[in-house]
């Protein structure tokens, strides 16, 4: 080639160098060989055997000669159960033997018995005939006049609506430039992707595909399809485009686009469909029998419908009727099949829906809401001694904030995205509960009512509330008044904050003085007795334990029942859902009245 670069290179066609078969057999022997090959071929197809791999293991040369000996050839056939008679075997070896070595050409044999295997291809080409014309296979256009495009588009819309398919998601990957056009091959692949194929839920043939391609063809390039327009026509089942320009237009209900399966007979229930029996009479008779015998008709049909597609064959439908022991004549069965048969089979879902309908589920949401509201209205109020004035509530909040070192503003401002200084009342309730200030519901309601916005009754001025609470740490706006003396809030002792009546206050003072005199005279120690009952060391004991300690110390005899109840009410504290008594504060007050050193009698 380096010396003659312009020389014409002729490539030998496929099969030119292949080995020819023995053509010296008589017509009778050729017929016997052909019958033997057909017999072996049927067994190969039945058991799906791959003969070439078995013969290749016996190929004796590393150069892959494609030949095996007659003994190896017979051994493979015997192993696979394909061994013919001795006479037929000799004819097979004679047909496929190599004229030089006498071995058997096993690729040719495999190609003769297995249609799916191709050992070699022989092209009929004449090299010296330069004037030979190339044979061009003419493709005739498909006849699309028989395709009802409106029905086809209706079924595509019904398929996309029932499966909630967005066509754009399949086509946009094929159109990276967003031109709105794809080739016919890409259009076919996209249709197959969302179920419009022989293995999908809705099969369309070549003629229908050609009709769609012709309907949405490119005006200049016939090999491209306008998928944008196709998408607009199909997805009109979901909504109408440009609704923002025509807000008063009526959008049709999507259910009108749903179509029955192909092949469904369209006829009304009161028509006779060329039969002497009426459909209503047949279905009423069956329904009466089913109701009398209390038959559950669904299990037999479900046993045949493994894929839960809602269809069974006509023969399976008749078997189900026999299993259910329903006396149905052949003419009645024909009426039912004419009513419920389609291309997928007998639609037993619709049939059993008429024969044995399930009771429709009644929505219970409204009933549940009414019952929930009724239960919530019966909730008892578990509040204990809530404050009834806003000043006491604010003092309580300041005490909690000062003790726990809480910045309420940091908790509330997260709910004010626009920094307007206002929160909805429900939002304020949720946010204030997160602060863990031990406020009762009525106390929170009083705070909301006190700080309700003047401009909108549904909002609360939370910044004013936070500004008032933050004064527990010092005066605000010190930058404007730098010489003012800042005063911090002093938390109240819990028993001083008790709202006792004047009579209860007098009884508490009298009772405490009597106990203090007895403790001072006898030099009693109160803490050890109380600490024996305080296992968790939180400074609290139950009311019964408090009475028991005073009784052990002979202090109960000094008090009347009213005085003891007033003292317990004075030093009671809420722990969870129980009312306990804070013995530490009680003991400190007794030691103070008895003029003892602090906690050292």
C-alpha cells in the first residue's frame, strides 16, 4: 500500500473463507439429514440448550479450528440426550465433515439446529462487477387514515391522569437546548418510558405512533416531532394554561377525561344487547342469591388475579362462578361477558362492585373533631391559687426570670420574622410556654389581654412585655439617663407571696410564736426530723409527713386545727401535681422567732 496508495482495496465478503459443507449426499440422504436436524432442533429449543459452548470445550487446537473429532461429536450429543441412531449419526458426520481432516464442523451443525446461533454469513457479491446496481429496499408509508386521533389522545390523557404522569420530565432530557423538538426515535423512546408500549399499561402500535408523529411534525423537518405541543394537549387534563389571564374561566373536572379500558362495550344497563334476558334481571338474581347464602365472592377472583390488575380471563370467570355455586346459564354468562369484557379480560372489579358492593366509608373527620372538642370542653381546671391581678403576675414572671437568668426576648423574637414587635396570640402562648415560667393558663390570658395591640386585636405587643420583664435586671434606657441609679428586682420568698386572708395571717403568726417558744425552751432541733423524710434532699416533705414530725415533737398540741391548716397553707409549695411543705423555710422562721443563731439552735 505504501507503493500504491491509490490502489482500490477490496474487502472479502463475510463467509468467503468459510468451509463448505459436503454436497455429495444423495437426495434421500439429504432428506434423512434434514429430518434428523429438525428433530434435534426441536429438543434444543425445548430445553434451551447452547450447543456451541459444549463443542468448544473439545476444540483440540489453541488456534480455534472449529472442528472436533467424530468421537467427541458423538460424546457431546450423547451427554445432552440428542444422540440419533447409528445410521443417522454417520450421515450427520458425513454432512458436516472436513474434506481434509475428516473432523466435524460443529459451528455449522449448531447453526443448522439452533435458529438463534449464527456461525457464519455468506454474502453473494461479485468483485469484478463494478456496474452492479445496489438494491435499495423501498419503504412504503404506513396508512394512518384508519387511526382515530381523538380517541388515541383521549386514551393517552386518561393514562397520564390515572397514573399522575408529567410528560415534560421524560422529554426534557432528550431536548437539552429546549427547542421543543425531538427526533421520531426519541419521541418513541419517551412514549415507551411512561408506559405507552407493549410492556406498559397501554400499548400503541406503529400506525398509531406514525399518526402521532405526523400530527405533531416539524413544519420544515419531517424527522422531528413537536413534543411541546404534544405536552400541552395531554396535560390539559390537569389544568388549563394561562389561568392567571382568565381567572373566571371554568376548569372542567378531571374525571371526565378518564376512559374505560380498550375493548369495553358501551351500552346502558336497561338495554338488551341482542339477548332474551335483561342485564338488570341477571344481576338482580345473582345479588339475591349471594345475599341469601352470605357468599364472599372476592376470594376466587383474587386467586386468579396474582398481579392485582382487576381482570381475569373468560375461562377463569366461568371457573369462579362454578366455585361459588352460582346457578348461571350460558346466555346469562354471555350477557355478563358482553358487559364487562375488554381487551384485558373480564373486569371483575366492576362486576363485583355491582354484585356485592362494599359499604362506602363515611368520612369521620368532622365527627372526630366534634368529639375532640367535646372532650376538651370537659377538661377540669388544675390551676392552684392563680394570681388575679396583672401586677402580681408580672412580679411572678420577674422572680422566675431573675432566678433562672432567662432572657425572654431571645425566646420570643424567633417567632417574629419581620421584627414587627407583635405576635399572634396563639404564637405568643406557644413561645411563652417554652420559657418554663410556671405560669397558669389564666395568668397567660391576663398577660395577653393586658398587652393586646391597639391596632389589631389578634396580636400581642411582646416587646412591651419583654421590656417590662427585663427591668428585673436593671433600669432600661441607661444610655439616655446615665446618672440614674439602677435598681435590680429582689425576688419574693415564696411564702411571702402567698395570698392569705387576714385571719389566716393572724393564725399563722400566733401558731409560729407558740412553736418558737416551745423550741426555744426545750432547745429542739427541727432539721434532723424533717431530713429523715426528705430522701431526695429538695427541702420539701408531704403534708402528712409534716404533721407527723410536729406530732413526734409534741408541737401539734400547741396548735388548733385552723392554725395548723393555715401554717401548712403558708409554707405549701407545688411539686409536680402534689402539694408539699417547705420545711426549710418553716424551720428558719421558727429559729428566727426563737432568737436562735441562723440554723444553730
